[in-house]
């Protein structure tokens, strides 16, 4: 019993560390995008995350696993890399560039509902009435945020930014749905995603002139890119995997994610001087309520 309790406590600590990482990234995205374009931030953060993952595999003595997979696995790595980090983070960073951080991060939390909806045609899953209620709550929350409270008038404050944020949730959901059949070890697989995505991101940056312009940015830009690469793209993933592996009760660990969006709003208010809108709080509360409802009854 003591060993189980110790394992669960360790899992909780890893889970809380992950939540802390997630809570800071919305602020980090916005601060970094004050200096960098979305493409430049993807390039810098992806490079840092790739190096971090290589270092982790090297310390674990597993670097050779990168070269022991099948052609099918390498093809999967190429396709997954196009989705994450390349397309997903381009859409996400573009959304953060267009929207206040509080709105972009709140909209991003609707991805789990998007995944449940996409699982119907792609995985032949059925929606329960609780899934439908959860989806209705989430998208009512999205509407509250997108219209900044003018739900009945349907006056969208920034339709392009909202569209980019919701498009990122579709890409992220598809990425995890396709990962259902992924046979690669998670850290090895993510590292390979970056191996295949980085040359493409670099080529696009060179063609667009974003690469040359990146070299002229002040030191704050590099600090932001390094932070995003370490804590959003790399370390959070590794910490969460560790939490799930150690957890005796995974539901308790999964519930920790509900802390993140509200802690993120506190940091956004403190460091970005964004006044937190009532429409954001209401919308986020509806999204979280939908996610909690879905999680509770899907677990049953």
C-alpha cells in the first residue's frame, strides 16, 4: 500500500509539473510573438525541442532506437511531423498572433470535444447523449469567447483568429486519432516527428525570408523560442508520460488538466496586462464543464 501511495504521489507531482508548464505557455507564446513571426517561432522552438528529445534519448541510452524502425514507421513519422509540429503549431501560433492570449488559449481547450466528434466517422465510434450535451456546452463556450459575449448578435470580434484557433484543434485531434494505431515508442516517435518536420520548416523559412530575419532578432526572441521549445513542445510531453506511467489512478491525474486554463488566465493577466473579459471566463467555464462531463461519463 505504501509503495502504491508513493507511486501515486510521484505521478501527481509529475502531473502538476506538466500543468505548470501548460499554464505558462500561452503567456510565452504571446511574448515570443511580439518579436517573432509564427513561422520563426516554430523553427526556433522545434529545433530546441528536437535537441532536448535527442538529449533525453541519449541519457536513457535509447538513441539507437531512432534507427531501428520499419519503413512504415518512418513514413508515419514524416506524416505525423507534418501535422505536429509543422501544421498544428503554425495554426496555433497564427491564432495567438491574431487573438488576445486569453481567447486563443481558451478556444484551444475545445480540441478534446473535436476529437470525440471526429472519432465518429474515423473510428466508427458512437456519440452518447452525454457527448452531445458536452459538445453543446463547449461550443456555446466557444461562441461566448468568439463574440466576446454578443452571442445573440453573432458579432465575431476576430473571425480569422477564431478560425485559426479552431482549425488547430482539428489538426491536433486528427493527430491523436491517427496516433491510436501508432506503434512507435512515444518519445522516440515524437523525436522522429521533429527529425522529419525540421527540414521542411527550415526550407519554408529560407524560401520566405523568415530564416534570415530570425538572425536579426533581439535576445528576448531567442529566450521565448527556447522556452516554448523546452516547456511546451518537449518537457511537458515527457513529464505527462511519466505521470501516466506512475499513476495508480489515471483519472485523478487527468483531472489536473482542469487547473491549467484558469492558472493560465492568472499569468496572462499578470504578465501581459490583458484585462480578463467576462465572456472569456464564461466561455472557458462552459468548455471545461463540457470536458468534465465528457470525461466523467466516458470513464463510466
